[in-house]
C-alpha cells in the first residue's frame, strides 16, 4: 500500500487518504476563508464521508410554483399564529373583558364553551404548524439522498459544517421570502404567548383575597333553605337540624357555605358550653355550625339528638354540639367553625358576620391567612 497526497480538489469531489497530517494541515484557516460557501459545503461533505446520490432541486426563485408554495406555507403559519392568539384572547380575557368562567351543571354558555375553545384553538394552532412544516419541507426545500461514514471530528470539519448550515439557511429561502418570514414571526409570537399564558396561574398569588379563609357569609346575609325560603326562629322543632345556605347568587352551590342550623333541646341548652370568645354566636336555643368536616372535608349530616353528636359518615368523626362542636371521636382534631347568627327586622335568621376561622380541613398555612 502506498501513501498518497491528502489534498482534495475543490469541486471535483475527489478526497484522497492521508499518508501524513489531515484536513487541518491541508486547509489552514486562511485557505478555508478564501473558499466559497458552496465549495466549502462540497469539500466538507467529501471529507466527512458524505456521498450525495440524488438531488431534487427546489422551485426556481421567483417562479409561479415557488410563489404559490410560499403563499400556502405563509397562510398556514399565519393561521397557526391566529389560533394561538385566539387561545391567549380567551384565556386572558375570561373574567376581564369577557364573561367570567365558572363551570357548573346547567351553567351559562360561556362556562360550557370556555374549555372547548381553549382546546380547539390550541389544537388547530399546533395542527397548522405541523401542516406548514410539511408543506414547507416538501415544496420549498431541495431533496437529496446521501450516505455518510462515521469518523472523528476536527477543526476543519467544524468550519465546513458551519458552511453547510449556512447553505441550509440559504436553501430555506427564509432570508428572501419576506412573507414567509413574517408569518413565521407572527406564528412564533402567538405560540410563545399561548404556551406562556397558562404559567400565569403559577405566578398569581393563590391566597389573594383569602379565598380559603372566607365564604359568602357576611353581616346581614339571610339563612336560606335549599328551596330558597328564609328561616324564622319558630320554624324548627327542638332537637332538629336544617341545612341552610347564604342568600347570595349561587349560594346553595358553594362548597364551603353549607351550614347546619340546629335548634337545641332545653336540656341541651342548660348543659351547653360555648367556645371561648363565641359565647354570643348563637341566638336563643339556635346554633349554626359549618357542615364541612374539619378532617377531610366531607359533609357532616348525621345528628343524634340524644347524644348531642354530629357524625361524619366518611371517617366517623363525631362533634358535640353542646361543647362548641368539639370533636369527641374519630380523626378530626378541630371543632366545626360556628357561624354567628341573629335575626333581622323581619324576624328571619341572618348571619352577623362570616365564619371567624377557615372552614373545612386543616392545611399547612391555615393560621397565616
């Protein structure tokens, strides 16, 4: 076997094996700088062991075929951006300049359409991006079939690889297809906002307005039965329990507002001991406690008159109404919050204020909000 010259003739594609040195020795930086981009691309391909077997050129610049394909791709990118901005418009606008979103059974049209509109707009945006990339690749880029052999890299290869990337940018036509480039920018802006908009929920303070520590109860809010009728002191028999809700829109569907209005029996009134600072929260022989268990948030709805205990059916916690609804059995460790009540000028029960503590289960920062 004889050693041969390592030089490769630019443009001929003949790369010879090296008996000494390598491409960095044959092509120092100053020599590489003097070679054109196309020739560098061919030279790097040959030294990289790439053999182009077949090339289908792209449409001729300025030809009707190229213009039509460019319009198609630009339209798809523009639609992708439009649907992405529609997602942002619906997501950000809800509760601001659009109706507030609140899903509920039998709710309004906006509550029913909000989530589907987000899914459809995001799906159509991503679908248009995929379609645009497919059309762009098939109709505006050259197609080639090539083979490549693996080998170690060098500075020579880094320079020629850069030339290959530059050639790829040149072949893409983005630099001269302003309409296509503009639609890509529009699409990128829309997609960026679409992907970033949901992160706003991670930035927003979830405790703003103290949503976990407040309910719809407040001074002067009437106690209503599930059918919407108010309650007078004489409406219940001693030892009975009624579930009441705040007289506000949607109050009977709020998960934290359900309250038990209990009329104590005379013997219970005599033995009742209120929690410190809540001695005047009741009205006569009536007391009102949250219906939400302080263990896991289940509705406590079983009341034993003879034992004065309210039972939670989920985990069998029991609360004594004659001791300020203090837990006396089961996993619950906190008493049920008591709602301060009185009657208004028409003789109907009303709340004197909201609950003075958070209702429901304990959470890690409950005492801080």
